[in-house]
C-alpha cells in the first residue's frame, strides 16, 4: 500500500496516511475492510503506527463474541462451554468469521465429542433453543441423545466420522426468521469430520481460544477451493456442498494444475501439516471472561489448551484419485479425547509413551491407590519434544 506524503515547509516529507489517516478509526475500518488478510499483514509491516492500527482493526473485525451474540445472549457462557467440552465451531460460520462476511440464512454448526453430546444439547435447551427432531429421531432430546448411532440419511453433512446430528431452533432476536444450531456428534473426534468436508474452503475451525484457517491463501486470497475427501471416505452428497460454495464465489478446483501438484509448497500445501503450522492462519481470540476447563479429577492436570491443538494430517494428491486428507488416530485409556496424527514416527512414539502410562495407571487401579490419571494436558508437550528430538538427530546426522 503506497503511503501518501506531502512536503512540509522545512522540505521534509510528512506522511499523510500514517500521521492523519491511521489515527481515525472510522476511516481505517473502511480501508481495512477492503483489504485481504495478506494486505493487512503487509500494511502492518510498513511502520509502527500502521502495525498498531491494523492490530486494533483485527481486534474489532475478528471479535468472536459479537459474532456469537446473534445466536446466544451470553457468548462468554457459550465459550466457557466450548472450553469445558472441547466443542468446535466450523462450517459456514467459521468461514464467515475469517472472510468478514455474513450469510443471513446460514446455521451455526457445532462439532462435539461423543462424551459431551448430552451436556452441549442441554446447554442449548437452557439457552432458549428447542430441539427440532428429524423424522428419524425421538421428539424428546433426552431420549434421542441416548440413541447416538441413529443418523438421519440424506443430509448435506452426511459423511464419514459423524455419529448423529441434533438440530436446535429458536426465533431470531431481530429481523424475524429462525436461528438454527446443529450439534454434530463425532464418532472419534471433530477434526476427523472437518477434514472430510467436500473441499478446503470450509476447513476452518474455531475453538474457545483460537481460530484456525487451514488453507488461507487459496480460501481468502485466491477464492479457490480444492475438492477433497478424507481417508475415511467422502460425503454422499458432496456435489450439493460444492454447488453451494460455487454460488458463494469460490472457484471449485477438481484437479490441481502442475505448478501446485508437483510442489509441496504450492498454493494448497501438499504433504505433512499441523493445525497451527506456518501454512495456517491462526487468530488468537480474546479469552477474558471465559472459564477454563477444570481438571477431570484430582489426579489429572487441567488442559491449558483445546485438544484441537494436537492435530496432524497429510494432504495427498494424485491425478487419478484427487486430493485426500490422510491421518491416523491416537487414543488410549489415559486420554479422554481422540487425536489425529499422521506422522508414523510420532504415532509410534505416542503408542509407546501412552502404553507405559497405561501400565502405571492399571497397577494403581489394581491396588486402589488413587484416581485414574489422564495425560491430555501433557500431550502437546510430548509431541513437541519428540519432533524436536527427531529434528536434532537429523541435524547431527548432516554434520
């Protein structure tokens, strides 16, 4: 972005943009709202004043509480529920958040761990929503939630990894119409479902503490979306999802051009990925007023971060099979949640570490010593230490 300037009486150059414009919030909001995320980053890199102004705009534009206030009268209470249950927001709401757009008829999609489906559903009922059963579900939520493997066929989100979907509705606060929240229950983990979406433009995730855009360059800058499936399969109604986002302005890419298909650093970043790597755009959310998750029991530590922080997958592509999200699953008796891991070395390391911890806990249980200890709070550190150790060994080998 060029910086306008004028010559002062002393022949020095006075930048109008930084000295006059950037101090007016209303003007900055109008200018920055027309900038792509990359343009915002580039503007912030020009000078200290621009950096502060862009930071102030990002705090305003990416205010998750304001976005959630359309659905909940107390957004902080909902985000505390998110922290407690590791519930993720994805789908069109998450895309609108990053794209700074608004779809009046869109729903709020919540991706929930199986163990927390009842708690999240009850919270929605307490927040004023009514359970809206499908013809395949019992009309009473408490009865329907006890039958988690009953999946209504034919839905647009009918895809591998989903156990069941519960719909909740409420009259909109303003403007008429109806608000709809979908509680999408994962068989293993929410990220297994999200990586099975029809294409990459909707692979965006909001936890209670961070927002992750997995393919920001193609989604937000180039407005392209790569058709993909997960290693678990693909949605039976994928064409309907692709058509919806083509209408909303994204170019649907079924086959990669050679410059992207042959390079790991291409636009869609093939190969090994972590959810918070340098190919993702991660926005830290303001967590003031959000109650953190408590420890599961007296023998276990409280989670400092959402379980989604440990999520590792691989985007594989072939001219014949197209794009596939590949991942494995890390789980065990000393973990309360299931995690996605694709690196075989890391998965093997986790298997050994978790098996050793499992033997200790089983011995404690046999002797009735104390509560069972879970190590979800330790998992990010265990992963980081292993990756660092492997990298150091490779560096030593190259010397």
